[in-house]
C-alpha cells in the first residue's frame, strides 16, 4: 500500500514489485503531474531541435534561392548582350 508523502517521493516506483495501483489517489495525481512535466520538458527539447533543423533548412534554402537569382540575372545579362550584338549593324567590306 502507499506510504503517503507522494509515496516517499515516488521511490516506491523504483522497485518493479510495486504497482501503480498500490499508490494512493494523491500520489497518483502527483505522478501524473510529474509525468506531464517530464513529457513537456522532453517536448520542449524536441521543439528546440525541430526549430534548429528548420532554421538550418531555411538557411540552406536561402542560399539556393540566392544562387538561383544570380543565375537568372546572369542569363538576363547574356540575353541583353546577345540582343545588343544582333541589333548592331554588321559592317562588311564589299567591294
């Protein structure tokens, strides 16, 4: 049976022979709260890890977008230069 005082800080759960059903209602509530806190902390770490991964992907994506924009600008310049060359009159020595 439960020994109270949050089952002596839930020490009774350390032994596999003690089941959760042997805990008193207040200790069960405390256990549930502690488990939720622990899950929240783990979730917080997972959220931070996910955010770091997302930020890294964002940085990589930004680099790719910048490179694509540079290529587009180079192609524009090449097209402009090609049009300019085609519009210039060609002088030939016709005799």
